[in-house]
């Protein structure tokens, strides 16, 4: 066994060899996942054409090479040009025995390091559950009576007065719809986890959206065909994608816009729980739109219940997305600027495909 080759292939963080001309001379499999590109395509290309770092890192690399000393940079935004930057730790050091060659290790900060999202969402969910129970029993039944009474009144009113009863019926139905969403958010049913092809779910959500709220939108696909199956609840994940597509469609101008659905495999993603254990979340789904972006004052709290940037918005769609993904042990994040908003889902991988389950049954 070639120990050096085995170690190189097994390293869990993205690692790149940079030659004396700052070109990529080799990358490991984790780096292929980080760049979303193969070693063959990347080797020989200038590293700074493929890596965007929010710091004067080129000069630091030059000094480290000249001084033959290591360099550590913590909590820095690192991107690859085709996705939102990730906060990472960079480690750069000279490679012994290879003059001028430097080794670069890119370690995205573990997702739970930013926020214990699942715990925060569960706390918010408890409050919403109590609200759901109260609203469902105390408001929905009287609203049905109000709607029925307004419809009966409209049968004996002159046409010029029908606008008032129509308004009562319309607003009553809108409130019932809001209550239905609150009840849905308070649903405590555990996910029915199984091995799911993410692209089947995305295709179903895309077709449904184009037939409904996203009829004026263009939805593009950029899928990794080799993506493994995910360990998720198929129906709940479909609901998540539909909510994100609906959100993007409603944010678009009247003329429509473009939404891109993207999937890829990210070796280095993991979620550290409060107990200290860690879970890999290598399967990535991105919903990218070219709309106006999130209002800056809402960006930090966009996943909280009843936070909405739209007039008459309920503020429950993204809260439900966050709750479902947290129940799956996954992660959801957003990066938004005018003209480009990216919602990213990070999900666990299934250990078996449906066919494997059938064979072992």
C-alpha cells in the first residue's frame, strides 16, 4: 500500500498543492468537492483564478514561501466564484523536499459554529405550537360562521353592496389560510426518513411551481448526476423546496425572473451538535434567484416565525423550511445581495439506496 497516496486521498479537508508559479499542481478529493470540479480540470490553473479570498492572501503566501514558514488565517470568507463564500480557516505551509511548492488546507468552519440552529428552531417551534393550538380552536370555527353568514347576506343584497360581503368572505378565508400555516408549523410529527433521490424531489417541485405561482419564471437546473441518495422525508423535503421556489417567485418582478436549482457534493460539511458529536452533511441543494434580495433589516432573522418582507406575508414559509431541515438534522443558510439570493440546504447522505434495502430485506 502506498501510504502517502492513501493519506492524501483520505484527508477530510480540502487540500491543494501550489507550485512556485502559484498554479495548482494537485488537489485531494475533498478539494474537488470544495471547488465542485475535478483535479484534471483544475491542475495547472492559477490558484487565484479559482479561489476568492477576502484578504490580501497572495502577499501572505509569497512571504510564507520566501521565509519557509507556515501561515494560519482564521475566520476568513473563501469562495470559488460560483457560490456564496464560506467562512473558513486557511493553513499554508511549505512542502518539504519540493522547492517553492506550498500546501494549502481549506477548512470551512463547522456549521454549528455559527449558530446552534436546530436548538433555536426547536425553541421557536414550541412557542408556535402553543399559538397554533389556541388559534386553531378559538378562531377557525367562528370564522366559518362569519363566512357562512356573509354568504347568506349576499343572497338578499343589491349588487352595489355585494362588495362588502365579498370582502368579509375573502378576508375570512385569508385568515383561515394563515391559521392552516401556523398549524402546519406546529406539527410535531417526526420525519419519515428514507433513502431519497434529491433530483426526483426537485423535478417534482419545479414542475409544480411552473404550473402555479412560478408560471412566469424560468427555472434552470444544474445538477450533479452522481449525487448519492439523501436520508430525508421525501414529502417534507418537497414542501421545503416548494416553499423556497414560491418565495423566490413572489419576490420576482412582475415580468418574471430566473431561478436556478443546483446540487453538489461537499465533503467537508458537518454539523456539530451541542453534545459534541458531529454529523456529516455532504449533500447540498441551492435555490438561487435573481430577485431584489432580502431587506437588510430582515436578513438576520429571516428564519424566525412571523418575519416577512412582503406586504400581507405571513412570515411562516421560511420558518417552516428551517424547522423541517432542523428536524432532519440538516442545515439551511441564506446569502442575499440585490440580484442574487441563495438558499442552501445541507443534508445527510443515505447509507443505502432503495434497491439495496430491497435486496437485503
